[in-house]
């Protein structure tokens, strides 16, 4: 009975696998302990499980709170990934292939300014998960804003890096752009999309 209950709860939730597994493991431990307590009080095993589940709450009742926790976990992961991608770009361009910075000075300046703004915004997003989640008004919007911001950051850095690589005409720069911008940006976008999905209300299954 507990296994079926946890499967239903798990199927109604979206978020990072590890965080989801931890939540379900905690729920299992609680239900197992409650079942043992009811059995010690004289109930049969099936009746004890049923009472433990009833006390714990139905799947539809639990999904909103559990999903909020998973959404925050996914949002934090996405914010860290987007910040890492943004912060790495100055190093990539300055040290990995300096010959790629042969484009017009206005293009370099625009990309540097945009990159600096993205680094600051993603850093603030990471900080928000450390301090802002205590406030409901921030917490309720943070996950979705993180997903949108991370998608925008990945797209912006991809476009900027592609532009500078094209202006440089440097084959090595292209290799570094694919390896250190396009591939990481794709991973950030995937994480951001998961972030947006995890922030949507889920329909629980009884």
C-alpha cells in the first residue's frame, strides 16, 4: 500500500531526480515508522498502513508543497548553471583564444557589457535562492523567473559568441565556441526548461 502511494506521489511530481528521491525517501521513512507504531498499538499490517497514509495526507494534498520544494531545487540548479556559463565567458575569450577578438571594437564592447550584465543578474539569482526563499512573494515567482532568465542568458551568450567568432574568422575560436559556449548553453537551456515545467501546477493522481 505504501509503495503504491509513493509511486502515485512520485508520478505527480517534477524536478531534479536526487531531490525528488530524497523527498520520497523521507516520506517512506515517516510512513514506515507510523505503520510500525500503529501495529504496536494493535492494528493489523494493512490497517496500520492505511491509517499511516491517512495521517500523512492524500497525494493531491501533498503535491503543491512537494512540488514547490522541487521547483526551488531545480531553480537553484539552473541559476548556478547560468551563472557559471556567464562567468566563464570572459575567461574563454581572454585566455582560450585571444585571436578571436579581432572583430570591430563596438562589437567587443557590446558583448563585454552584455556579458557583465548577465553575470550580475545570474549572481543575484543565485543569492536569491540563499536568502530570498524565506519570503513567499519572492519564492512564488523566483523559479519561473529563473527559467526565463537562464533561457535568455543562454541565447544571448550564444548569439554574442557566434557573432565574435564569425568576425574573427578564426577556426580555433569556432572550436572553443562550440565546446565552451554552445554545448554549455544548450545544457543551461535544458535545465531552464525543466525549471519552467517544475514551476507549473501539477495534477496529482489518486
